[in-house]
């Protein structure tokens, strides 16, 4: 497998064989090297082969794209972006994955690090006690079958309607917290049953809740639009659609496999099964995904409310003074309008492990952010910095307004467990002034900072390519893991 | 008979082996639950019945592990022992299994990471007269 260098941060996988478009990977040589080694070593599961497979799907437009945090996924690589013509393109399950609309909500508090720092431990305890997380945790919002259907149709609006949050939260949520074309009938009873206890739970693995301090502002205009400044305390919530999304994925893996055969679309790998967008199967899957997206919005909305309940009384704040900075997903498929070769086209854009990053001027952005583009949140690890980026004009024209989403793992979980001990990781983090609370001792070793790639390298590539622009750097004070 | 957790950077794979397919399927399930709980701490107090059919053995494996994940969420149970029969019928492959376990107790079961889904990635089923191996990658 050979890549052609376009510039320091852009590489082309030339169109060969069944590829309908070339592949385009926006990463540095350092980030690409291990991927090339895997591909050349013939490793069965490699991200560059996945870029190639996506390029072979019917109706793909311009290129099969991978962002700087590319690593192997299921069907699409993580960090993969694929846009398809709505008339003759396909919708692919692997372009969304099992955790539909997994994403990040960031809350901006009026508190400063000076106020919060001395009370970090108490704050960590309150968040740990107030937000259900970890294996088997149960949410505080109990639902019936009808209640679940309401969540799937209304998304975050449902939660706000039930008193979990304020209307302004919706204004600063992607899609205003609700995808219009969700259909609960496209979601299996089993998927709904799995979700009964899980609305408003964080989950486990790489999902987290983090109290962060803004330590550096790189883009004053954008920071002013977002209302953030150095020293300010933010709270980041990273989670998705929980078991409902996972079951939608499992169910449609089977349905779309049948559809792929019915419409004679070659299945290059099982997780890349798909259906024509205009087919009944494709439409049904899109309605189910929209329902999953709404479930994730509702989830983060409920958690945001619980975070307010934990923090506000501690600092004698009115809860609504903790405002939603933005809420944006990174496992999605959406109908969007984009300029392609000087012509506006309606496309279905898959983003798997890639955050939407709409730049200046896009009407989808909330009005206060319209001139600068909405915030894009990039999670680091428990011990390192996270970043707030924004979309750019170049990102709009090159990658359909997409951004990176995280650092990506460098070491397997087992290797991490062999390398680090949970207690030692906690001690090291405490030494750096980071309070960690976790529901799983094993999880701490698996999520040790050293198990992830250097987020700074990923940021350097994403911003060096001009696809995303840096706004602010934040560091963790408190981290709650599932 | 045994299970093995397979290394992968982003996620993990699980492999079950045994003298026959039934044992290998049961071991793969143990392997999957070993990521979530300490198996030795989970008592076989309750039993769930699972009946499945699939076009292929690979599909049956993914469906089996997926069904156990669904039951974990719906019933709030975790499992440590499995009893499985796999037969080829007219409509493809059939699995009849029992999963034995109890309600999750975070204080006793040493919770690990939650498995989101069983995937077709790296799925493999091999079977000879006296040895069987099944494996797939799990999304965490």
C-alpha cells in the first residue's frame, strides 16, 4: 500500500481497482507510520484498508476521508468520513457504529479555578455520587415503553420537558437536541428494553466526566463568541446512546446484510454492509439512527442536569448559570448541503469517530457562534490536556466540515493492564493535581494516560492541515470514569 | 477448553476453544463476561434460556454473544457459566443455551469495562473432529 504525499498533513491513497474515489488521509508522517506498517505487514484489521473499502461504496463523493486520529474501526476506520450522493449513494452501518451519536457536551460554569481548586475532592465526590456511571448503573429517569418512544422522537427536548435542564441547553446542542426524522417503530423492542434503566447514565470504557480549567486561549474572537476565558471552569461529558444504540447496531447489521445482497452491493467486509439511501431498508435504518441520536442527546441532557445539581449548591449558584457551551456528536450520519466542484449538493455524510466541525457562516450553527463556527471538543486522556477547536472554510471545502475527536489508543487494554497498576496511575494523577474517581479499578489501568497517543500530535496535524482551528486548551482537575 | 482475550489496540477480541463447538461457544461467552466481572465471584443463581438461529456459524457466534449482552441490560444480570448445544437444522444453524448468573453486584463482582457489542471483525469458527475454536472482536 503506497500513499502519495500532497503536503505535510495530507496524503492520497490513489484510486485503484474497485475504488470509486481516492482515499485522502489528513495526518502527519509520524501518525501515519504505524498505520502503514500494519497495512504493509498484512494485518487483517488495518485502518488504511478500511479507507480503501469505503472508497469502493456506491455513490461516494469526492474521497474516502480519514482525519488525523485515524485508527482501525469496524467497517469505516475511526476518524473516517464518507459523503454519499442522496440519489444513488448508500448508507452504511459501519459509518455510524454501535455507539450512535456518542459525543461530548461541555458546560461552561461561572466559576474560576481559584474557587474550585481547593474544593476539588469534594467536587469529585459529589459528581461521582450524583451521576450514574460504570457497569450496570441505573439512571434516575425511569421510563416505560411509551416513555422510551418519546425520548426517541424528542431527544433532549424530552429531558428538558421533564425538568432535566433549561430551554437554552437546546439552543446550544447540535440539531437543537432533536433529529426530526426519528421513527421509534424502526427500533426493536429489545433495543428499547435494554435502555429502560440506562437513560442518563455515563457508561464505561473511554466515557468520562471531567472538570477542566481553561489554561490557554489561541483564538480570541472565537473564545469571546463562546464566552470562555483563561482560568474558567468547564465540565465535559463524554457518552453516547448506551445500550439502545448498541442494539440498533446489532439489529441492522443483520438487516443491512440482507439489503446488501438484495441490491447486489458487494460486501467487502461484514461491518460495511449497507443499503441504497432511497431504498426502504436504507430509510428505515436512517430513521433508527435518528432515534439513536435523539437518545444520546437526551442522555447527555439528563447528565448535564445532574452535573448542575452536584455543582450549583456547592458554590451557591443558580443552576442555570452553568450553561451548555455546546453538545456535538462524533458517530453520526446526516443529510447536509455541501459545495462540491462549485455546485451545492445534498449529501449523506457519515462521520465515524469524527466530530462535525461546521465553519463560519453555516446556518446550522447557533446564532452566537455563526460568525466563527461551532466548538469542536477533542478529548485527551485523564492526565493530559483536551482542546476546543472550531471548523474552518478549508474544512468545509475539503472534508465536508469534519473534525477530529480524540487522541486514539496507542496500547491495547491488556498491554495497558500489564504495564500499569490502577493504584499507581491514581497516585501519579493525584501528584499532578487531578482527582480521579472510578467505578472500575481495572478500568483505571486500561485507561492510563500512557495507553493513548499523544493528543498534541493529533491536534498539530488537524490544525496544521487547516481543517480545524485551535481555540483553547484545557486541563483536567477532576475526572470521573465509568 | 478455555477462553483467551486477544490483543488489539482499539478493542479486544475473545476466543473460546474446546473439544466441540458447544464448548467453544460457552467459553467465548465466559471470555466476554470475564472482561466485565470477576467470573469466580458470580454465583449461578439464575438461569436464562437462549434460543437462536443463524445462516452461518459465524453469524450464530455474533448473535449468541449479542443476545447475552442484551439480557445483561434487560434483566440486570451477569453470567459466569454457560451450557450450549449447537446443531445444524433445515433453516441453518441453531443454538440452544443456558446462561447461569446473578444480578450484578458492583461490590462483589469487581466490575470491569462494559462490552457494547460483538462484531463480525476477526470472526472465525474452526471445527475438526476433536477440536473447535471460535473468535470475534468485541466493541468496548
